[in-house]
C-alpha cells in the first residue's frame, strides 16, 4: 500500500472579495465548519443543520462559490456555543457544498455536503466572519494485493449482513436504511456510509475516522456493530421480561371483555341469577373491608367458570358459605337480672353455682358492653341438666342457641374445616354452627368435650379447640375452608363434661370450671313434680283437663330409689314416661282409669318389680363389717367392707371383691399398721401367725378401686380381731398412710348423698375435708353429723365400741414351739 500526502494552500482575505478567498496564496488558510454531534466521512453526502451565526455566514459565502473546498470538524461539547481549538477534534474531512435548503419559520439552513477526503487540523484562528485554519490532507489506504482485496471483500460482505441485522434490531434506524445499503456497490463508500450513519458515540466515530487503513476500519466497525447488536438483544430480553406480566394482564383483560361481549349477545351480560343474588347480598352485609374485598374477588372468579363445570359449583358453594355467615350480626341482650333469674329458676331446680355465675356475667355486661364472653365448663355426672341449662341461659339472655356434640370427634378438620383443594370440602363444625345460629353472639354448647379424641392419625381435635376457647385468640378464628379470620369473641361458649380427667390440661386451663353435682332424693322429687311429670303427660297425649294425673311424694321416692340408680334424672324421666304410657294405654282402650293419683302401690303395677334395692345400713350385729363411702361416675354409693378370720398357718391375707391395685395396697397398709399397733387393740400378736385374714367387698361383679377405703378397711380388720361392735349408723371415708395418718379424699357431696339415702347419721372423714363440707349447701347436710379425724386411732376411738358383738368368736392360740 502506498500513502500520499498533499498540502493544500489557500488564501483568506477577509476584507477582499469572496472570489479571491480560496485562491492559492499568501498564508495557506482555508474556511473551517464546526459541527455538533456530527462526524462527516469521505465520500458520504451528509446534511448538516446550520444555526450558528459564524457558520451561516460561511454558508452564504459558499453559495456564491459552491466549488470551494472547506474542512469540517466536530466539536467535543455540543453545548459549547463558541468552541476554541482545544474544544474541537483534530480529525475531520475536506468537503464541498452540494446544496442548501432554507428552513421555514426559522433562520436555520440545511446544508448538504459531499465528503472528499480525510484531513487533520494543524492550526485554527477565531476570526470574523467564520473560522479559518490550516489543514493537512490524509488519504485512505486501500487493499492492493489480491489476498488483501479478497479479505476486504469478505469483510464487506459480512458487514452487509451485520448491518442488516443491526437495522432490524435497532429501534432508531429506519428500515429504509437497508435499501440504501443494498444499493451501494462501492465497498469503500459502504464502509464510510455505515460509519457515518451508525448510532455510535462521537468519540467512537472519530476513532473510526482516524483509521486510514480501510481493512482495519471495517474490522473495527464490525466489532462495534456486533457489540451494539448484543446490547440490543440484552435490552430486548430485559424489556420482554418486564412486559411479560403486563402483557398477560392485558391478555386476560381482553379475554374478559370478549367473554362479557359474548354473554351480552347471549342475553346473560350481567351474570347468572346466582351471581346477581350474591352480589346484592354482599353489598348489604355488615362485614369488614378486607372480608368484602375477598368476597367480591371470589365472586369475580365465578364469572370465569362455565356453569356446567365442577369448579363453578365449588366456587358457588364457597360464596354461599361466606354470605350465610352472620358477619358482625348480633342479637340484643336482655340484661334484666330479675327476668334472667326467673327463667333460670323456672327451667332448672338447684344449680346455684351456675346460675350465680351467669347472673354475674349479665351484671358486668350491663355495666360494660364490650365485655368478652366467658368460657364455661360444666362438669358432673350424666343426667343432671348440664346441656339443657345452655338453652335456659340463651333464653334468659334472649340469644340464639346452638349445640355441637363433640363425642367421638377424631378429625381436626371437623373443627377447623377442610381446605378447598379437597373434593367435598366444607367448613368445620364451629363455622357451620354459627351459620345455623344466625348471629355472631349465640350461646354455644360444646357437649361432651371430655370425649374428644386426642392425637389421632387425622390430627388432634382437642388442640384445635384451643384457638376456639382462648379469649385472647378466638377473635380471629381461622377456618381452613373460609381461609379468612372470623370473630368468635362474642360467643358465649359453654362446654359440658362428665370427667375432667379426659380433658387435656391446656384446654382445661382456658375454661372456667363449674361443678354440677348430683341430686339428692328431695331435689329429684321437686324436679319430677315441676318438670318431668308435666312434660311426660304432654308427650303422651293425656288430656290434663279431663285426667288430672299426679304422683304422690312416696310414689316418686319409690321410683327414684328402687327403679333408678343415677345422680341425674334421665332414668327417672324414662320411668315416669313408662308410667304415662301405661296410663295412656288404659285411657285409649277403656276410656278411663281407676285413679288419677299414683301411689307406691300403683308404681309396682305400672313398672313391675323393682330392679334395685336401696342401699341401706345393715346394722352392727357382725364384727368386721364396716360401712364405707365410694364415688362413682353416676354418683355416690355406700359399700361394705367385710373381714373374717380363719384358722390356718402361716397366717395370710386374702382380698376378694374385684379390687383394684390401689385398693389392695390400702388393705396391705391397713394390716401393717394394725400389726405395728397391736398393743393398742389388746390383741395377741400370735393371731397373725395362726389365723388367715380375708377381706371382701360385696358386689364382686363391680370393679372397685381407689384409696378412700383405707380407714374403712383398717376399722374392719380391727373389729374382726377384737370382735368389738362398730358404732351404729356410721360410715367413713379416707386414705391412710403407714403412720396411720388420715388423708383427705374427693367426691364428698356424692358420698354424703349416698349416706343419706342409706340412712347413715354419722360420717367420719379427714379434718382437711372440713372445707369441702362448708361449701355444701345446708340442705345436703341435714340429718348427718360429721366427725373429723387425723389418724386411725381417732377413727377407732369413735367407731369401735367397747361392747362385743353377739356370738363373739374366741380365738384359740397355740404357744410357739421353741427349737
């Protein structure tokens, strides 16, 4: 390759005529045109917008001499209005004016120049009327050998493909540029055209212009183009990612609009009747903003489903479940204490503790309207009215009533509900019961809470109840089906149980425990007169105006004591109902009955032979027979401890009567205490080696266990050993230790009732049980005297008389043989 350098000499006489400006002359200066952000390349026709006054004056002079050659340079800072030499790039092009166009409504001029060749600025002066300076021309080096020409041709061909891709991916290059590229046949012209029109920064274009070797220029140009293409691809990828969500939303919007248009064409533009009904109900609901927002969001989903699809039915069922809940809908409480007390007393006899607690709640609610409802747990034997009391409380408060039986519940989902993803999913029992109640503040009975299963394969229902029964949590109870919180803090929960031992401690800790004990015979008689007899007369269709059926008090006592065995009145109601059915049969078949007043004689005729006999005191004629007191799930009972001695070596202890381990241990402890204190009883110690001791508790088919028979067994053994009579009409209960100390026991009230039924007049128990006696109403204690003891010796001092029984056994003892 060969490089040629030529110096162009020009004369610039500002004062003289323009025709003499560009003649070769004295100082070799030529006009300079300075551009903003525009780099002109050799051979490329470039339009320039001229607005600077100095440049406009130069254009005016060039119009007069269009063949004049000038040098065009680009300034570094486009905002510089009067750039100096250091503010202008030193590489430019020699150019000739081709044409000028005056811009309308403006002083600016568009001048079209033809680039001639590269040049380098050597000097520049800032003179009026335009810039002048001296430049050095620099030609471009073209490929000369066949190999260089071939390589250059391949590079230019690749350039055409790359430029085509660049134009298609560029948002700024018009598509017409591709047409211009195809029409340029000259390879050098093509390279310079791309350099001039590509969207490169000005410094990059200057770097391309500085390169004199065309092969190097085209390779640099390809690298720049490929770089920009990669940037464009990356920019498009980022743009597509950011637009993806918006495009999807727009797509869904357009589809929804099309669906609405189709529905309008079919005459169903405003949704199905179910949707319109749900929307109307939703607008009238008194729910929070979050709940309303969720409801209408789910309602909008309903429009997307085909009414024939399963999803439509599932979504419709969910919306119906939400709309049927009484969101913040409450009944107004009746806070009249007199009325509440009257209703509770009318419906239930006794139960003073429960009634007192409800009246306290009403009193505080009257003083403070935002009081959280208490969580009550009524526990006691079956049939005492725990469940029916809930309905009376609802009546007293004028609240709605709802009851859920928890007996046998083994799946946590029955409390919290199933998630909607499951087929046939439904809300839990709590939410369904609230729907049934129709208000957010009902009286809610959780029946048989002690019979809920724990830690099953399907979860732990008792743990699920923790959220329901915790006043600090139930204001946001979460049902899995609804998937939104529901406020249960205004619900008056009343749980019922027969045995507190079946309730987990965390659950028990959240409830206020109120004991509902069994009834004595007098209470049962009153309940039968006030409630059971009138109810059964009505249930059996007996016209009370024509047949005034009534039971005498002895007749009711006969049913209670000989035909039932319970702490409550459920079996009593059944027996009264049986009597009424017999009477109804006679009225229906004969038209009349012999008598309307039922006496004990008629009871046996109506009910047959009595299946039970009353536990009565059996006297003190026999040594070793002592009356004890026991607690059972149906109330209290008396039991008899019998001890007998028989000749035999070595002496051994035999226990019979279906006794549990604890009761057997009590017998062993009692015997060991007696052996240690044999001198107190005045009995020869040899009797333990030569006589067997047999302790029996009658009714062997009935399992018996517990420590409360300890002092009874000790007294029975002492009586059998000494043949002393036990004081008449005495019963006892209490646990003993090896030291003979008497410990307190439970179930005192039930045991007292059993003692009264049996005709017991004196009861012995631990002195620590005095507090339990003081809490029992006086009516239960009437006719019974209590004797408080601290140790077994106190028991013997009172219970064992100095008189021996008739036909007392004389124990013959042999002298011990010495070895």
